[in-house]
């Protein structure tokens, strides 16, 4: 298979992931794994009295699930074969709640291609997780350390 390098991407290039519906079982599994049993996520009666009016998914659950959806596009579209490491995440904002039954997807736009050295570079992308109403629910920037094309 052909390797994909930093130079195979273009600033402004966009990708849209497949979608996934957030289930009550996702919230319970995440609460069990993390120990975050905050009642806004897990207590129906408590959540009814909040501004959301019902239980919502944990922000970090939304970020984890939504960001992982891009991998369903295929290894060579969203993650170069020359991928070295996840380099960082910045400016994470949870701008709308995700409720049980909401269907989310992730939209990615390449913002920058940064040269680190002759063998490595960084792909900077702006990511927006959206719900079925096309509302932003989480926005953030990621950096991936990847290989560069040999000279």
C-alpha cells in the first residue's frame, strides 16, 4: 500500500465522518469507566430540574466518541500511514449538550501543515462535532505528528 505523508494533505481540505447515535448505555459505560456519576448524566429526576431538562452525555464522552468517528473514514484519509503520535489537543469547547438519542458526527478541516524537521511534520486540524440538527456540540484543534515525504 502507498504511504501517505504530511505533504499529501492540503490546507483547507475537509473530511466528514460517519454518524453515531449516543445511547443511554454509552453514558452508563462511561460513568462506570471514569467514576463520573454526576447526576446530570445519570439521574433522571435530577436532570429534569437542570437547564437541559434531561440527562446529557458527559462532555469528555462526546469528545472521545466524536473524535474517534473520523477513524471510520479509513486509515489513509484521516490518519496517514506515516502517523507517529497524537501530538496534542487545544481549545476544546463544549458548546451544546448531547442528549440520549442524539446522533453525532465529526467534521475535520486541515488548518496547517507544519514542518518539524526533515523527517517529521505536524498536521493541525480544526474539528467540529455536530449533532443531527447540524448544531456544533464540541469544537477543538488537534495536532498529529506524522512522517514527511523522503527527499
